[in-house]
């Protein structure tokens, strides 16, 4: 744990006093030769999928601040929640183990017996305690009470529980993960080299941090969120309430744009074209997008760039675009994408040349 000194442009915000260095940063930014990009668009990718190995993705940056708060409060056990393949819950469980804490996670699932694949496999290896609720369990009436029940039980046992908010997104602590990432991007020259930043939004904390930092630094960059759950209206109000909590005199609609229509059937539900796109991108560029977040956002980006201006929602400020890769590789390996690959392995018979036969 180290004292945290916020960037000077963030002096008006209430900053956390400490952070724990968990992420491998700065993450690289490099050109990305994605096929299907129209002429004139240059695309780079910021690799926040490389913030670590098991402890990886965008959630690590938020956990640096949240878990510092937990440790300072003497927490012994973390409680969090998410979908059955939650990247956030997995990152929390891995970080907790590194720091000597236990994790209880309340996960939504449609099936009572889950296969231990992807994130759930790592959750199990870290010995996180998994509590399942129904796949459509509402947060307020089902998940929150379940977390409170676990919290009460842990207190009875003499433990010190700490609830980590959904997706690590809260307006006072988790938000610093991507406020601070903005300072990293400034040092990488993003403000001079990039006109537009595109990313997926799930719980909205990553986007909120970037958008508020963008506003506070009065940069010329425009940020575009692709909702993969809920919709633009929901995220405008999420960011508005964050702005209010931080007492910033601006409206979300003035500082961020959203592109709706690419979440498909719903959160964590993939269409065949999403999976085909992920396979195409991996097979041509070696970048692994995930089915829940980055795959849909990037699919949407390519679709938008190729739509006629009259129907295009994405209004770029310029031609130099940066896609923020927020992670998700472990979720990609949950078994569902494998099933869609028609012929995953091409067996090439090996012919050993006679000259080298022994
Ligand atoms: C959680 C997550 C997101 C969304 O980030 P939010 O801050 O919740 O909006 C995007 N990509 C990946 C891979 C994630 O795990």
C-alpha cells in the first residue's frame, strides 16, 4: 500500500489517500490493423487486457483503490457480485488472495450446476465462496439482501466484511482507477495523438472515470461508450449522478456520447455474428476480444464506421481512433465460443523428409 497523490487536474475531487499497486502499468498502445476499417481511419488499441495474468483487465485499476480502502478498514473478507462469468468477481478474488483476504461472491446463473470454466474456474482455485442466485435475480430485491445476509453472518463469526460494489464502480473510490489511468494516457501522448476513444460500458465506472478526467483536463478528445447492458439513457443518468456526487457543474450529455444498439439480445448473450467477429479478429490480428464486452463494442465500432452517414450514430471528432481493450480473455474461455467454431483444428499430416529420417 502506498500513499496516493492525485494528478493536479483532479485537485477539486475528494481523492483516496492510498492505493495498492496491483496493475502492470503503463499498458501499451499500438497500431491495430483491424480488417474492415474504412479508408482514412487510423486505429490504435490500448491494452488494458494486459494489466496482469489472472489478475487482469480493467477491474484491476479500480481494485487498486477499493482494496486499499478495504485494508485500511481492517477487512478480512470481501463480498461482491456479478454474472456467473464475472471478470470483476474473479479479479476481486485473485487480488483478495494476494492480499490475504477471503472472497464471497454472489453470482447470477440460470443453471444450478455450473461448469468450472473460465472465470469460475479461477474463482474456485482461489477458494472464493460462490453463492448462486437466479439468472434474472434483481439487484435490489435479491442480490443486495443476499450480500447483506453474508455480511451479517461474517460479522457473527468475528470477521470484518467489506462489500465491493458491482463492477468496482462507485463515484468516490472505484472511479479513481480510470481517473488515474487518464494521467497515464496523458503521459503516453494520447491527448495529442488521438481524436476519439471508444470502449464498452457495463457498470459504467470505466467510462465515468475517463469522461470526467477528459472534462477536467479540457482535452479535445471525444469519448464514445458502447453499452453492452442497459442503454444510453441509463448511462447518461449513471454519469450524471457521479457528476453530482463529485459536485461537478456539467451534464453527462455535454461530455460523452453513446452508441446504442450493439448489446444484441442482452447482457452476456452473444449472437453468432459476434462470435464470428471475435474469431476473425483473433485469427487476423492476434487480439482476443471477449464475448460480453469488447467483442460487442468493437463489432459495433466496425459496423458504425461502415454505415452510411445518414444512419450512423457514431459521430467521430476526427480520424484517429483509440479502442480501449478492457480485458475479458478468461471469460472468452468459458466454453461457449469453442462450441461455435466449426472446425477448430486443422490437422496437417506431417511428412518427415527421407533425408532426415533416422
Ligand atoms: C467489466 C468489464 C467492462 C466494463 O467496465 P465497466 O467499468 O463495468 O463499465 C468492459 N470490459 C471487460 C472485459 C470487463 O470485464
